[in-house]
């Protein structure tokens, strides 16, 4: 593959359009990486975010075998804090 400085986007786009194969044609040709034509300028591979600390997360569990007057506050709290919860019966 040519160096990044030698890459001409206009030529690559013209060749891609002339082939009339589209993205499916690229896949069927057996490519193993995304062609530079489809990459946004100035972006390389994204680097992973820095690992600062371990985040411990527990999914709230709500037992529906208890009376509704006891389970409703638990459901409400789980929905507010987490957005979802594990239901047991």
C-alpha cells in the first residue's frame, strides 16, 4: 500500500465508483482493513481510554415474592439508580 502522503482521495473515489461494486464488492474481494477512502481525515485508530480505576457495579435485585408495598420502593430505587434490575420470585 502507498504511504499516507501519496494517497489521493479523489483518485481512490473515482476508482471505487468506476468499479460499481460498492462496499459488497470490497468485502467479496477479501480486504482485511478499512480502505483509507472510508476513514475520516486526521483520524487514526482510536486509542483506548486510560484505565484509571476498577469500577464495581452491581445490578439491583428485586424479589417479587414480598408484598407489593415492600417491593415497589425497591423497584423505584433500582429504576432510578440503574435503569434496570434483576427480578426474582
